[in-house]
């Protein structure tokens, strides 16, 4: 599976007449090799793909010199041409690159221009004088937008775990429960079982739900009241893959305006998911979703359309390609996993968002991976 | 307090004849302005320091256009010359910079060469054609190595919380408890109280403790047995500031080799902390600590000196300056907060590390911020 991902990259390198490509991004290294280090931002590993070899460079923390296997991560790529190179204070990445460039006669070497730091490039320019260094952007992240079987399986599991989690958490919500308490319960439920959060949950009660990107950690920790509206935007992480769901919970007696808005929003969200079956243009999907809302609801007088995009890809990161927005240049394709998440926000009053994670299958088919019910959910027996 | 940090930066800019400095790093923006965004890696904010102004650039998620205060973070710098600029799809960072460069006649503009991406610089070069762009490294992180009063207060609290946490967690450890369970209990204890982990704890039992940077998440989840040795390397985060502690726990009847090694290691660690009172050279502090171990212990025959550094600064990040290692070029100074963490690792058998977070005060004084007892801790009543 992993070698097929590398081969996709190699095909692009060939088209661009590159002899090699240096991968610096933590998630791209994980995607291509299955190897990951303790931290995302400390440059503990690098990867080089050439015509015939795959090199991973890392330090003694990650290479178990006493075991028979070269590196200790059992999920790493299995390939005869995969070589692990030890980085030491005496022999850093650059010295390794100098050797390989010589051995493999590399003349044109690509790198991730959207990940490599200015000073890192400067150093490479200084020490790799006979190599043409070529900055490329979004190369691997665009390969990552199409998920393979293993990735889809992980995403499906992540969504299932998230569904189960919310089923349990909803039972614990009643007047007096605070935003941070709900967030903590979700986190605790997941971590106790060995899973993780996809991102810190957005739990927004009443007025806070009118803020599309409300930050629960920095907020006023609003409590549930007798007739509250609660927005829960959360996800589970399973084997590094993320899910993303938003659900609305009503307490006591929601107003008819709330119920009416919810119905219209749900209708728009579900019709937009349906639309993925036939429309491969994310700009038109985005527009379609907004039209569904405005045509059924007197939004024009109250407020403008929601200020965020209609959806985004999910995978090893919570925000990936394709983007489903009016500025998107992507194409919707088989085996992409995307969110559909329209919202209605009434300033200083309340807001609503409904979001699912959806797999695009063969033409005419989609699979909604997040299956938590979207029927009007009212908590009244507490 | 915050404006004094900016003034330290301005002094350096003046020395380097720079008219402005663009800050891209999440933690440096937080340090200088008190402002932080939801994620560390998504470039949701930028900062520009000029002779007369401090600019923060961010998008509508972080600027509350409906409230009287310009931005919603109450901890932000209070200064008449602090200006928040709204980033929109139509007017991004570059357009704002073009305006300011014009207005303030900026000719030489510095940027963080160890943070800015290659493609970000490329874009700046394309659109800021009359400006000389100058790459600088480690400018603000070196300012950050000296902590001010507020930072020391936060670090002291973080250490105190960590002490209390371990006191409680130790009570729950008995034969059968696994590494991940201990890690989870630490995380849960902290988060339930609204604090956070400094980093994912390293809990290493028996053979795993011989691996200096053991990864508990990726490991075999070893369980405590009747005569186990347990290494706990953990920390608490309070108001974005980190603590860092390592303690050893013995179960049942530790061998005399274990007890002897622990005593020698503790003696080396405490003498090295004492040494901080008089020695401002981290290279010699590192060497001193290793000598303390070898002179009291027949390490030469068993294994080499520990493979990591003797210590590091802590602050907004878990690893900051100064480094206390044989390659360090730093100087130990008043109001630095550093760890001292020697270890002994016997391959495939067991290992030990003892670590405290220490504040360097006026010459001849130090304050150990992590106060959890270092007396031999044996769990036998379970």
C-alpha cells in the first residue's frame, strides 16, 4: 500500500524531470513511509525519494541499533530499496544528502517549498552546490486527497468511534453542564479507550453558537440552561486519521424559529450531500448549498450566508484537500473524504451548523461515514 | 510587561539597522503580544514591529467586529501604537505590508529565517520589490531565554501543579497498572482541573526505562510488576508555560545495584544543580555532571555516558534556550529557567533519570521549582 503512494510521487517527479524529492513535512513522511516521530515540528526525520531508493533520515532515538529491524516502527514501509540513515551530530542530513547526490548522480532535486524553512534552503544551497534545487508546492498533499483502502478503513473507524462517543456524552448533558465540561467528557471518553481527539471540540451554547469558529477553551464556559441550544463540533482520531461531525442539541422547548431553521438547514445539508453524487465541481456544490438555504429561508433580511466554506477534505489532518468553497480550484473525485457543513448564524442570538464526513464513491454513490442521527434532538428529561 | 519584550526586540532591530521585523512564529507572536490563535501551524496571525508601531494581522475569526474592543483576547498587549489589521480574501498580509512599508518608509525588513517558509519568502520578494528582506535566526527565542516576572510566576505555578499531580498519581500505581494508564491518569488529573500536559508523558517500566526517549504511545504498554522500576518524565502546562520533571519509582524490593545507582545519580544531579550557582558555562556544567557519574560509578565498563543533553531551557515551549550540552554556545544567566536531567541507562535491563526545573537567580542562588521528593520512593503496600 505504502509503496503505491511513493510510486504516485515518483510519477510526478518523472513528469517534472526531477532526480529526487526531499520530503520535510511530518505528515507527508508519515503518509509515504508509515514512520512518525514524537513531535510534528522538530525536524526529527527527513525523507528522500529518488528513482531507485527511498531514504529515511532520523536520529538514534528512532533507530534501535540493538534490534534486528533497522527502525522500531513496525508500520514502516516494507521495501528492499527503503534505507534508514542515522543522523548524528557529526553526520547530519546535509552530509548524507551530499553522499547520495554523488552516488545517484542527482542533478535536479525538488523540495517542499510550502514546508521547508528559508534557513534550511539556504544551508542546502551552500552545501549542495552542484544540484539544482527546485521548489514545489502541494505535491504530496494533493496526492493525499485521494484516499486508499487502508485510509478509508481508518476514516470509517474514526467516524464510528465519534458516533459512539456522542451517543454516550449526550446522556450526560443537562442544565448546569458547562461547555468545557462537555469538551472534557468527549476528550476523556476517547482517550480512556486509547483514541484521541481530532481537534479540541467546539462546544458553543446559546449566544456562543452564533460565532462560527467559537473557541471553547478561550470562551466564557457558558452553562446549559433550561431552553438552551448547544452546538457540538468534534471528531475522533483513529490511527492518525480524523473524523469531523457537528450536531445541534436543544434543551427544553426550542422556539418555532429554531425548529424551522433546523429543518431548513438539515434539508440544505442533506441535499448538498446528495449533490456530491453528480457534481464534481466544489465551487458549484458550495453555491448550491448556500442557495438551498436562501431559497427556503428569509436569510437576506437577517444576515448573510455563512462565513466559512461548505466543506473540506479530511485525512491525516483535519483540513485537507479538496476545499468546497467559492475559491476552490479542486475537483471532486472518487475516494475523496470530505465534510459538508453549512451553518446559519444569527448574530448575538444563536447559530446552527450540521456537519458530516462523507466518502465519495463510484459515480452516483456516496457514503456518509458519520451516522449519528440528525433528527431534531431535544433533551427534556433531566 | 509585554511592551518591554517588544522594546528588547526593537533594540536589536536598531543595532542591525532594520526598519521593521516580521514575526511569523506562533510562540513568538504570543510572547510579544499575548495574542494566540487556535492552531500553531496554520498561519492565522502575523506580527510586524516597526519603530513606532506594533501590528497584528489576523482574520475575522479573531477580530470581534461587534464588540468595542478590537480583538477578543483580553490578555493582549495594551499600547496605543498596537494596531490590529484584518486579513480577508481580498486583502491579505502582503497588501497590508505594502501599505505599511509605504507609510512608514521601510527599506530594510527583517524576518524569521528559521520560521518563514520558502514559498512565503518568494511571495514577499515578488510583491515587496523595493524592500530589502533580511533573514535572521533565533532572534526572539534568544530574548525568550531570560524570563520576566510574569513568566517566572507561571513557570512556578506549572511546577507546583505538576508536583501535586504526581503526589496523587503515585497513590494509584500498583502491580498491574500499565504505562498508558499512568500517562492517562496524569493527563486526566491535569485536564479535569483545566490545566494541560506539558508534553505526552514518558512512562517507562523495566526494560523500557533503558530507552532514554521511550515513546509510551508507540510502546508495548508494559505493566507494573512486583519488582518493577518505573520512570516518569512529565510536566504540567499553566497559562502556556511548561514544567518538566522526571522521577523514579521502585516497586517491591529494588536490587542493591538499583539503589546504589539511584544514590549516585541523585548525588550527581543535585551537585549539578548546585553548580549552577557559580558556573555560567553550560558546556562545563554538562561535563561536570557526567564526571560526577563516572567518578562514582563504574560506568565505563557497562555503557557510555547518557546520550542526551544535561538540560535545556523551558518556557512557552518545552525545549528552549539555553542548551546545557557539550555543543552549547549559550551562557547561563539570571532569570533563566532550565532543567537538569542526567540519566543512567543499562541496555536491555533498566534505566534511570532524575530531572528538575530550576530557576537561576542572583549569583549564588538558585530555586528548584519542582519540589516533588527525590528520596528513594518504593511502593510496597499495595
